[in-house]
C-alpha cells in the first residue's frame, strides 16, 4: 500500500512540482542567453493572467459560470495555474530586493503544493468510488441502486471538503500578497 501510494501519487506530484522549477530555470536561462532578461519582468503579468483564467473552473463549480465541462475546466485549471506559476517564478527570479513579492512567491508555491494535494485526493476519491461501484455491481444490485449508493458515498467524501477549507484560504493569502505587490509596483512606477 505504501509503495503504491509513493509510486502512484507522491512521485508524480513531486515531479510536477519540480518540473515547475525546472521550466522556470530553463525559461530564465533562455532569456538570459538571448539577452531578453527584461521580458521576465512582464511574465509576472502574463502569469497572473493565466492564474486568473484558471479560476474559470471555480466559477463553474460554484455555478456562477453555466457553460463548460467541469472535467475539462479542471484540466485547464491545473494547466493554466502551472503555466502561470512558472511564469511568475521566472518573473520573481532570484532577486532578493523586496520582501512582499517573495512572500507572495512562497505563498504561490504553497498553493501549488496544496493544489497537487487536492489532485491526489480527488484521484483517490474517484478510485475508491470506482472500486465500491464494482463491488456493488458484483453483489447483484440493480444499476439504479448502485448509482444511488455511489451518489450518496460521493456526497460524503469529507477529505475534499477539508482540503478546500485549507486550499481556499491559502489561495486568498497568495492573492492578497500578490495584490499588495501589484499595488506597490504601480505606485512606485508612477513616481
């Protein structure tokens, strides 16, 4: 069980997290190589827009947005958030000249790690429901009764609710710090 957990969940999540840093280092290196270091400054804006676009999934999940497949929007949420975070990492670079931007960067990375945890929890819940469905079908229950039982079980999945109660506040901390950074940048840019 521990081996399956490590190979199936921990290693892939760790690789996705490390790939974020590798992509940021590669893009930053390429920008330096091409003499386009200043482009990194603007990747913060583009990355932020990608992260904001990833929230279409949250809007759909809360029924604020009526269109779009939740599954596809979740996939785009994961991809856009990852791409946005990598661009923000390039933007932040290794410059230690301001405290709030670094706090925002750290908060963003905690949110990414939390998102990977949520991805794992969702996969585990789906797998558990699939296995339970197979058990119920094998026991001879009618398909309607199997679906009813699986719906009842899916509504009782508590792990995702607990995870959201952590992920959303972390996201708000990141958003607040990023907002302060943006506001400070705009105020200083005017002067």
